[in-house]
């Protein structure tokens, strides 16, 4: 069972993982790289898609709509993302205005929606955790867009810090405690020679693995708890794409063995306020 993928993207579209080569049933993930004046054309078919501009600037066209000059950052650590949502049944094209790199997340859709752009100023950013488990989380495609399954955002770990912590999972439909959602992580590091670690484990421990994460790695998360840590000296970024089986509600279940860290956060904040 392959969960960890290390691929060198090629010019144009590079498929990386999906139901054809991983335990995922819904999500498909790939990378699109274009030079200036190059154009990529495709159709979403029965899938909905999120195009997350990782770097560079491009024009996206869908049906009778055109969005020029999308993308403001030179790399993923240089500001917030621009994301384009495309519903099922969309013929679209992407044209590079500069060299551009785009992550393409897709999942089967059973409803219709309008194409939409989520610009950097519309990204919902928040700081999560404390001390060496503090990180920045930025939601792009969320409940504000009436997609069928997809939820997309980015997480930024400072050097040495943990995220997806306390460890959580979302592989069972058991409201109000948990919602079943597949996920993909796409990693970048700064400086790029750095590394991180991704652990994936099940409550019964019949699966418990850890992968060394290098710049550009992709991990499939069909199930299990999945904490991440950045090595000291290296900032770690990951794009996260989720696909809900029955709903898009974000309701993860934290590992009871480590959930006490949330109470520790409360005590630490109260202590800071008393100073």
C-alpha cells in the first residue's frame, strides 16, 4: 500500500496520485507547470477541481469567464494562495503569464456550482497551537463556495514545529465527533534541502509508519492519525486537499492519548495573561 510519493514534475501536467495508484477512493492530485505563453486545456468531466497557484501568474478561462493576472507569489512561502474552483462539466484553460506552478486537486462531484476565484485577501488565516506545536493555517476553498466535496488550504510550520497536532483523524462518519474525509498533503521546504517527518497510524496500531518528507513530496491520507513535524532550521509548508464522502464539514477526531495538549494550551494562555 503506497502512501508516500516522490515525483519530479515534468513540463505540463504531471499526475501524481489518485484511486489508480493509492488507497484513495475520491481524490486525484497532480501538478501543472507552464512557461510564459504556454497553455494547458482540459475538462473536469464528472469531477470538481481546485487549482491552487503555488507560484507565478496565469490566466484561467472557464466557459465564458476569464480571470487574468491570477497569482501573486514567487513561491509558497511568499504570501497567500490564489485558488480557482471549477465545477463538474467545465472546459477550462490555463495560460502562463510568467512561469507558473499549479496544484490540481479533483474529486467526483454530484452537484453543480459556479466557477469561482478565491483571492489572497479572501483566504481565512489563523494561528493554531502554542510553543513548538504552533503553526499558521490558511483556508482557501471552504464552505463559502458551494462545492460538492473539496476543501482546500495551506499550513505553514516554523522550523522544529509540529502540526496536525494533537494528532487527528477523519475516516469515520460519526457526527458530531467525526466526519469521513480523504486527504492529500503536498510538501515544500525552505531552504529546499530540508526535511520533515510524516507519521500515519491507526488507533489499533495495525498501521504505524513514518516517512521522511523532502521538498515536493506528496502523501495520501485515506485514514488514520497524521501528525507532521519540520526539522530544526527548515520551514515546512503543505497544501492540504480534503474530499468528504458525505459532507464537507471539517470535524476531525483527536487521538485521546494526546488530546490533553489542548487543555495545556488553555493553562498556558491563562498563565501568559496573568503576567
